C-alpha cells in the first residue's frame, strides 16, 4: 500500500462526505497497491472507509504473492463476492462506487443492502490522481522522452514514403518494443492527406501521396504511465493556406502553454489557444477541446476545455493539442504534454515543432 | 433492425418478466442493429419495452447514416443522456439493465427515478444469443475455417525454431491480416516448455528449446464472429508420460464431443471429458472447465462445466478444450469449436488432432 497516496484518498473521501467506498478500476488499484491485476469479468474491489479499514476482494484465480498492506478477502468461482463485500459495508453511511463498476455487481449489492445510499465515488480518486507525485512525474517524463525518440524514428520511416498508415502503426509498434514500454497508450493516429482533417481518423490502408498533410498522434505506456504527442508535417509542396494554419496552430499551442501556471483556470488555457485560431479566422475548424489530463490512463480527469473552470495546480500533467481541420483537404494538430510547476509549466516533449516539409 | 432477433428478445423479456430494458454492450447492439458502434466512455443504450418501443440513445459524435429501424435519441456532450433515457422508462415496471453498464450511469438513473426496480437484464439477451441463427452459423464456420488455415501456417513457422513465443504472436497477426479477419479474438497463447503447464500463460520472450511441449491456443474475429482452437505439439523427443497425457486429452476431447446432442446437460459433457482424464490418473491436473459458448464474444453464456446443468440445444456453438498441466514440465490442451445439430454436433475445426512431433 502506498501510504501517502492512501492518506490523500482518505482526506478526499472526507472532503466529498463519502465514508466508505470501493475502488475497482485496475489503474486506481495499481495507484494505491502498486500491483496491476487484470481480473477480467471477475470482481476486484478495494474497500476503504474513513476509519482506516482496507480490504481487497479478489478471486482466488489471481493469487497475490506479496504483502500489499491490505486485508485480502479471497473468494472462489462458486461464491458470490457480493456476499463478502456487503459484510464490510456500513448500511447507514453513504457508499462510494467506482464509476466503471459493471452494473450487475451494483444491482446485486443494492438487492442485498436495500436502502443503501450510493454515490459515484470516482471523483474522490480522480481528484487525488490529478496531482502527480514525484515518482509519477519521473515516470511520466521518461514515457514522454521515449515518445520523443519514437517520433523522430517514425518520421524517418514515413519519409521513405513506402508505407500505408496502417503499416506505419506496425513499424511504430516495433519501435516502441525496442524501448522499455508496454506498447501503445492508444491506437496511433497516422493520418495522410484528407484523413488528417478527421480528428479521430483510424489508421487505414491509405498510402502517402505527394502534396499531403500528415498528422502523427502517438503515445506509449512506460512503467504503466502514458505519453501522448502529436506532430504534423507535409509531403510535397504545401499551399499558402496550409502554412498559414500550421503557423496558427503552433502559435495557439505556444499561447496556451505560456498561460499555464498554478491558479489559472483550465478554461483560460483553452481560451488562449482558441483565441489565436479564432482571430486567425479558423475558429470553427478547431472542433475539439484543447487538452486532457493524463497519467496511468491516457485520458484522465479533468480536461482543458472552455467548460472547465477548475483551477490548475502544481503537479498536474495534461495535453495541449490545438488543431485546425479543413474537410477533404488537410489538418494540423500540435500536441505536447505539460507538467504544472510552482511558477509555470514544464513541457515534457522536446521534439521540435517547426513545420517539416519533405519531398523526395 | 434484425426483426427476427428482436422478436426473440421480446419473447425472452416476457419469459424473464422484464417489461423494459436497455442493451448497452456494443456486441449485443450489433446483434440487433447490424451496426457496430464504439461509444468509448459515452452512453450508448438501446431501449426496448414489451409494447414494441425501441429507441437508441447515442451521442452526436457517432453519426448514424443509415436507417437502423429504431428511433434515434441523440444527445450532445453538454447534456446528461440520463435525462433523455429516464423519459422513456415506465417507473412502475421492472427495468432490465445491461450487466456491463458502468455504475455511474445506473447511479444517476436511480437518483432520478427513485424507487425504480432494476434487474440484470443481460440474461434476456444471453439466452437468445446462445442459439445461433443460420447467418451466424455460416459466419462462425468461416471464422473457424480461417483459424484452421492459420493453425497450419503458424505451426510451420514454429517448426523453424527461430522465434520466441512473442515473435510467433506477431507472425500470427500477419497471417490473420492476410485473411478477411478483424484480428485476434483474444491474445494468442503460444506456450513453450513449462509455460504450457500454465493454462493462462501470456506469450513472452521464451525461445523454443529442444524437448519442449508446445501449446498453440489461437483465434480471430471474422465478420465480428470469433474462432478459438488449441493444438499441442512437441519439439524433440517426448517421454512416455507426455505421450500418455496427449493420448488422454485427445480421448477426453473426443469423448466429450461424442456425447453432444440436443437434450444432454452441459455438465454431462464436462463429465465425459473429465472421466477420461480422471480414470487415466490425471484428474487433478485438468484444472479448468471443459469449455465455453462463443459467438460475437469469445466467451459467451453459458459454459461447459460440472456446475452447469442447463440443457444443450440445437444451434449452440461452444468449445471443448480439455487439458492436462504438469507444473514445471509440460502441458497439453486440445480444443475445437462444435455446433450442436438436430441429432448431434458438427465440429467446426478440421485441423488434425494427432500428436505432431518434430525435431530438426
């Protein structure tokens, strides 16, 4: 058990008036226990309450060899784990439930403990996880450093102009495999030509043709922590409009980054990026939020959007990824991860952001 | 909308006294609508009730281009989809909930419709999906036929003795990519030597050494339907015990298959396999159930186990996969998919089951 993190969780429970809760997502359990357990369809739940009880409900198929600092409540396939869990619960107090817990467990629990007040308890954990501790910061820096290196390598492969989008994702898999990674943190978005105008294009069999924009949005897991970066480039001779939107997106990325420091609102950061693009005349082509927090999951709580007035704090890590998408023509997105420091922020990606044009 | 399947679902709702329900898993939605939608974290729900209403609650980010035969209830990211869903629900009748629906949706629904009686509604769908219709049977035969061919090809690659377990899984990915498949239906289990004694070994960097048992448990999705087959082989000179357990596992596989016909219990099939192995003196080394149903998911309801006294029906497809695992030595598993016919069963895998020994 990571006692310092647990202490923060217990404080957060108090802030949210949740006296008892279960944490069931493998990433949040890993965050506390430093053990990654894949329970498949079987119930895995870390029960905590404000008086300090901590119990891990786990199927015997997942034997735990080391001392995790929690009481183990082991069940087998002939038993209903809810029968064990319900004994730990105080029926008179609000119970926090992990947002992702499959409903069939919750339905069984509510039948056995009728009248139990339940709440989405994930906010308790999300608010702690959004501030990274030193150990996490080091691992996230490492993951982004690997991603920088992978970006350089995959660009060289793309420049050979021998491979389709999907073949590039295979090459990228091989590149990540050579580093200390656990593979992709999300399906890579390798987008050629008009595909770059779709912010969520899935890599397909499109080959690279001359006079195409290229978006490369990639990330890996390293020691369970995610990286995520986007660079855009051009094969052939870009027209003036492409150069203009590239310049706007780059300025938007830098403007957002320059506003980041403890105390500003997420919505202010979003506005800084959006204003540059809107003032340049392309506001309606920047169709998504500016970024998202990241850590053990590639998308964590909260996000960098106009609707989020939460205050930025030291230790947060999130993406800044403005983009402009001109349907059936091309698209540009430039994304970095940033770490909020005491006085500003540190950009975790070192890979250059100048427009790369190649033609051979 | 696949009207015949919907009719079966409505009948099944009546059998289970569920007047209204939501189906939220992408595979069950595909089963009815013939449209595969990946909603990510956003709510996707097909609402049905016994008076024939059918509504699909879907985020505007997933535009539906064709007529799916359901009323579309489209929401956006600034709205709570539960506000829409609750309007469709009759608060006085039991509501079936998909077993996998994330709890935070259910918690919000229960707050807005206090007193609503909810049940795990997935059994309604599972019981219909367990009997495959003609279209499904054809697709499952095709998926298994591809798997037969892939098994032959990957065995030839293994026999070159140039690759680690993990490298073989990469090669297999390339083989599947050459057919009309959507990739692996589960992470392939390529197990060399003592790794074959772990029924759920994950392929790792183990190289193939002389005098090793090999287990190859592989499957792909083809047109969304899963295949799943296991063969075992030996590199070098197997000892007498290996040959003995291979023979027992093969006999257990055949004994189970010979009992399959409409009207027998799943537990009887399990017993047929288990008896052969137990009588051969290895009962305690056959550590898992004999099989599982399969279709759009690789593991479907129900399973072939001693605890399942349900009756086998025509149109079911499930695996028969007895195994013997001798820790730190070797393991054998032989798995086929079978389709229950009017009078018996048809084995969907044609790949030979005789012991293959190679040594070069």
